[in-house]
C-alpha cells in the first residue's frame, strides 16, 4: 500500500511571504542592479522581484528608446495579478530619452495604479532632499547619450558645474569599471564648489562605494541604484539608512 497521505492539518496562509515587495524591470544586459538591491533592500525585509526586458547595445538614444514597447509586459509579468508596493525601472538614460511620464504610463498599463520609481525621479528627489542645486555629473555614456541628461538637469533647475562622460557604448563594460576606478573618476569629475555629485547609470557599481566617493570628493554623492533604493525605502516609510552615505540619512524631500 502506498505510504502517501494528505495531511489532516490544513496549512495557514499569510497574506504575503514578505511584508513589502517591489518589482524591478531590468535590462537583459544588466549586471549590477539586482546585487545592489539585494545588498540594500533585502536586509530591510523588502522582496525584490525582477523581470528583464530585451536590450541590445550600443547605448544610444535610439536603442534606449526602443525599450519602451516592452515595459508594459515587463511589469505585468512580475507576480501577475498581485499587488506590488512599487515598480522600479532600472535604466537611467532610457528614463531620460523615453521620458518620465511615458515610462510611468507604460509600466502602469502592466501594473495599474502602481507607484513607479526611476533612477532619474529618485535622483532629482535625492538632490532636492540634500538641498543641492550646483552639481557635478559623471556618466559612462557618449556625448550624444549624455546630452539629453544634461538638458534635463538644467531644465529642472540645477546648475551644472561640471558634466563628465566616459564615452563608453556597452553597458556590460560599464559594469566592469572597478570600484577603485569609480572613486578615482568621481574625484576627477567633482568640480570645486559643487554641492553634490551624481554618478549616472544603473550598470556602474557606484552604490557600493558611495562612502568612499564622499570621502574622496568631500561632498555628498548619489548614484542611480543608490538613489532608487533610497526612494524605495522612503516610499515604504522605512527611515533606516539601508547603506552608508549622506542621502540615506535624509527623509524624502518635503517629508517631516
């Protein structure tokens, strides 16, 4: 006779396996965002659920813009028919060239009503929380891909003291810039008199060395993934630092 049996004790189901859960729409080529979020958000009890969308190098405004049609399905397939506390789109330069509103609308077609965070929206909020207006920016991109971002900062009221780009075209190579090199590049990119430094690109591993960058430059620093993680924490009402660095000590702009 078979030893298989049905338990007479019914399992007790909880509402969620974890208290908070966010979605991450990542690029197919991304090496960096998931490890950054695992390090910063997962220890705070936040589940990070990922779906990847097609992306093909080189990094140009045209290839970045081509991701837009995939965003809706990318978001929809993250825990289908279940609510998320937020969805993060893991590409800074694409958020600029597609546009914040278009990214938000595309993701909400897949997850109606969800709170959407992009590295750009998070960075702008982080700089405002710092009270920084005169800033330096470092991107790994080419001039053509960097120019729309420079315009965005100027149009949103920031004074660009220095804008440095590394003229790279492959986000997989951007992910291979070593931590020591990131600190060195950040030091060179920081203009005297700047109130903060922003290091763009979710591929660049700057989030893990923000404290070293701040020590090297003598000013607050933000990176794409670092800002997005901070925005997630504040949206969820988590006041904890999550990671080293000045921004993680601050509430969201306008919060008490």
